[in-house]
C-alpha cells in the first residue's frame, strides 16, 4: 500500500489485533501465547477462505504465491522472496525495516504466535499444514525478518 493515509479496513483491524496481542503478552506473559496464537491462526483460516475465492489455488506453491502477494501488499513489506516452490516459501524483509505488526523487540514467543496467521492461511487455502521456521525476527532484535514455511 503506497499511500499510508488510506488504509483498508482489513489493515486497521490487523493493526488493532497486533496491539491487543502485544498488550496481552506484556500483561500476562507466556500464559497469553496460546490465546494470541489461536486468534491469529483463526484469522489466517478466514483470510485463506477469502483468498481461495479470488485465486486459483491448487497446491502449496499456488497458496504460497497468493499469500506472498497478499502479505507484501497489505503489510507494505519491502523484502526479498528467496524461494517459492512446492517445498518451501522463504522470504526476508529488507534490513532495517521495522516489524510489520509492530512487535518491536517483544520476543520470539509472540512473534511465533502472530506469524501463525500464515499457517492458518495455508491450511484453509490448500488444506496443508505447514511447519514454520523463523530464522531471523525483528521481535528478537534482528534487523530483518526471515521465515520459511514448508508443507508437512
């Protein structure tokens, strides 16, 4: 999204859930993680269902293409797609770009919980559970985020 002043209702909702998730984690610590993960994974399931109606998604690769396009558009991410195949979806954000969901340096547990949104998207778009490997995360002090999703 190039014009930051005109955010879609979805982006506003996404940012609100991010702030609520962060506040819950700051208040309740590790015990909040399962609830945060459930909320984000559930949102991913819903997003995936919507995505399926707009794109021809038949397998992991076509799901990864659709999710990548949506994520980079909605989050206004600047980064590099390192791999997109039937065995892996691997991306890295631009160095120095802040966390797309505003987690700051909140830590790996909340990063993993929030990123489960993409696992939900894969599940609902192509029916495949995916493993997620967070290689680098701004939420752990890294200067970029790098994540790989692989079908189980």
